[in-house]
C-alpha cells in the first residue's frame, strides 16, 4: 500500500523550557503524544501570541498556584488579548497538577552550610519560602525565568542549588538532594488550555470574565459583584490588575459558576454591562478537577 | 559647654540595597537625614521582621505600582505578621514616588542590536514590558532581586544592560543610555511606612484590612463586601492571597475610606466579623497623596 499523505498533528505551545511544570501539565493533558506536537515557548507572552496568531492549535499556561496565588503575567496577557483581539482566544479547559519542589544540587555539594546561592523561578521561591527561611536563611536567592534554568545554573556553579522539578534531573547534571520542600504538601498549580474556538458546555462549568469600573462612583465594585449574587452565580476567585489605560484604574477578573452560553450567565453579564464600563468573557470550561 | 549625651536617632529599615526605589522613598519621606538613621535590608521579609522585633523604629516597603500592581511579597508578609503577632505592627502612612525606569549600560555598548541580556527586578520588567517587546524582543531577560543588583551585573558583563533607577549610576559603572522607558509615563509606586504604634486620625484617612471567608457558603464574598456598601465606606482596592492554611482558601485584603478608630469603620468591621471567619485591621493612614 502506498504511503498516504498524513495531516500535520495539532500543535500545543506551552511555557517551557522542556522539563518545566507546564510541560508536565501539557504532557498529561494531551495524553496521546503521537496525536499532538508539543512546542516549548520561552514566555507566557509567546504562548498566548502563538494561539492568537494561529501558529499553534492550543496553548498551555499556568494560571494559579494553591500557595503562591495567581500568575500575574498570565492574567495580564489574557487581558491584553481581550483588549487587542476581543474573542480571538478562549480558555477552553483547566488542568490541576500537583507540584513537588525539590532541592536540586550537584553531586559534590554535601551540606546545606556550604550553599551560597539558590536559583529558582519566583513561584518556586514563593512556594518554599518557609523552608528557605528555616534551612537556608543566609543563602542568596537568585530569581531566574524557569525552574529548568535554575537546575541548569546549579549544575554549572559549585556551591549553588536550585529549587525545581524532579524532571530537570534528566536534563542537567543535578540530583534530587531533598524532595518535597514545598511549604504546603498539597501544593497544586492550575493551568489553562487556550484555543481559538470556545469550549462546549459540560455538566458543570465555570466562566472566567473581566470588568472595569468608573472608580469615581462610590460603591461601584459592590454593585458589580451584586449582579452575581442576584443571578445566583457563585464566585470562586477575584483578582485586581492595573488596566494600563490610566494609573490606579483596574480590571477586575472574576471566576464564577456556569457556561457563558447559558441564560443564567448571559443575564449576569448583561447586568454587569449596565453598571460597568467594560465587560468581557475570557472563556468557559469544565469545573472538574482533573488531577493525575 | 560639655558634650551632652545624645539620644540615638530613630532608625528606618528599608528594602535595599542603597540606590533602590524604596531607598529614595525613605529618603524623601524621612526628609531630615540627621534625625533618622536609614538601614538597608535585603528583603521585604527582613524589613517587616525588624519592625516586629523592635530592632528598627520604622520600616518602609513597596506596596503597589500603578502599572505592575500589588507587591505580593509585601501583602503576604503583612498577613503573616497579622497571623503571628496580631496588632504588633501598623501601617501608619503611605508615600507615592514617581518611578522612572532607565536603560542602563556600560560605556562600550553602543547599539541595541548588541544587547544579549537584560537584568532587572520583576517589577522593572513588568513596568517596561511593552518597551522591551518593541526594542529588545530577542534579548534574554534575567530576573534579579533588585534594580541595583541589575545595574551591578550590567556594569560587569559586556553585552548586557539593566533596567533600573538613575540613582544606581552613582554606585556602579553604568550610564543612563535611555531614560524613562517605562510603559506608563505616569508610573508611580506607593510605599507603606510601618511602625509598632498605630497612626493618629487625620482629616481624611484610609484603612487597610483583611478577612477570610467560609468558601463553602455561596455568596459569602458578596455578603462581606456588602458590609462596606451598607456602611458607606468606599473600597479603593481589593486583593486575594492564598491563606497558606489550606489550598484554595484565601485572604481578602481591602483598602477602604476612614480611620479604624472611627465609629463608622468600627461598625463595618463588626458587620464583617458577623459574616467572616476572621477579620483584622493592618493600619490606618492619611489618604493624601504626598508626591515629591
């Protein structure tokens, strides 16, 4: 039988480098490796841009961590996309990955007292801040762009360690010196899956949306949030981000129950539109926790 | 006349190193240099600890930036203090400093095309993100703990630049290559002044407080915020931070009108106590913008 022409598999852009927690989330979520081509990007910006421009089919970005909180660059980049290309990209799913941070070191480092520098991503430092205060209070903290980069630097520089994923030990000459040094043993990161088409309703969904207010009007935030109360939509999350339009003017980002295509969600969005300057839906997705 | 014994001047711990924006804010706020001794600390953690333990009289920490948003380590450290030593420290004042970020380089760097790496603090990158996308899209970003540290590294490493304050040119061998590269020309950072005694009411004050909710109760956030509406206290800011007590359990941090010693604020705090798990006041301070 002659070779048939094969369609190029869908691509998945993720926040790299290889070995990052986002890489692991993308591998778990798109579980059939032959059906998807995974592409590492160096920044959240680059992942979202690839989805916006259609150079990738899907994008995977970290959204929030149970102990460090929201990933502000993701929030800001989603807002920028909504402002610049409204409706172009949609959050279509979420994925929860348990995060275990390890102390990574070269083979020649034997006691914590010899550690002069610790490399990690700001989220790694944030998730292990109590451990660091107790065990490495005098080591200098060097923030780098990823936990993979941290492992690479710790492999190169004597007297230094990294906080990062066990997966990086396959890429760089470091060993797991101490596993699970995260402050919360049930440390979990939530990731968003992005796509150009919206997701379909499931049995139980959540919607992520944003609004802006006229801050000169007293009580405007209460009024906006009251729309959710009146519409019986529970709020599961609220964040405030600078609008970048004028100083001290904010975008409020809210996660609530329901799918944006449902009447009860549409009613709340309409109510918001009557009291807010601007309202936009960033996506709807199953509220199921898919943990591996 | 014989020398009289002189009292030791009050000390001011600030987020250093010398040359940092917080240093400038502390110098401006405590304007009489002979009346105060300024002490640089390397982390927000260390500044707050010094105030808690009484090893310094005052502390100065960054709180929020008009384009990058809240300084999460400050929020988290204030919450930790409220949990561990309730009522021990108080926010007693705020200070607004206009922030101008500069591109800093050695004398031998002449074209942007030769720049391979950019050093800055995450806030510096965040405040100049549009400029970087336009002018240095291919340079690697290296996050370091302060803009002073960034300037020091740019002075040492050929082909690298830093984003930071003009003040660092007095400390390291770098020049201001391009001034004012911040995305918002009216970029301002707000700082908090911390002390062990609370501040007195002024003509117009604001109060910063936190509360936690039973998240299993639908509508609990709306109910809590409704206390402010009913009490006619405007909200100027709301943030959500992980509680570190259990995953996906949050502290809500709210800035509202009024001084905590006023009856109208006490009434709202009492109303919050009836619907929240936990409520605490972090401080009250003049709402005046003191800009230099």
